[in-house]
C-alpha cells in the first residue's frame, strides 16, 4: 500500500512507520561514513569580540585519525 502511494491516516500506524523510517535513515547515515586518510575538520565560529577586520577569517584545522 505504501509503495502504491497510499498515505496512512491512522495515527498509531503513521507513528510506527515514521519510527521505522527514522531508524533506517540513521542506519544508512552511520554505514555511509567513509574514512578519508589525512582528512581535516574545519570549525567555524563568529567573532564575538571583534578581533578580526572585515573580510578576515581565522582558521584552525584538526587532523582526523
């Protein structure tokens, strides 16, 4: 029924299906992590104390793995 495009109207069934969908998407996300040798992680935060001039950026890179 779902593959045919039928939308469940019963709240409990809909809730169960959404839980299954969320679980499957989480599994896919966790399995899809592909390690990249010598990858970098770039973190960015706003300059709350106005240390940087307009257009300037400060970068901090971290080696992962």
